[in-house]
């Protein structure tokens, strides 16, 4: 699940919410996605390494 969330965050350029955000693509509410990211230890550093 962690890798899937990181993949979607890469596809959305780190956007979590909104019509082009990762939460919508994953079928989750923004707050649910943020909670899962916290639980899985996904930080801004993880997302930025995905971008590169």
C-alpha cells in the first residue's frame, strides 16, 4: 500500500486534495489519505525523492 500511495503522489506531483489530487484517485477522503500517510511513515521527504 505504501508504494501505491507514493506512486499516485508522484503522478499527482504531490497534490493530496482537490480534483487532481491523490486522495480522489485513490477513492479516499483527504483526511483518510493523510492519516494513512502518517501511519505508513510517508513524509514530504519520501514524496520529494519520488519526484526525482
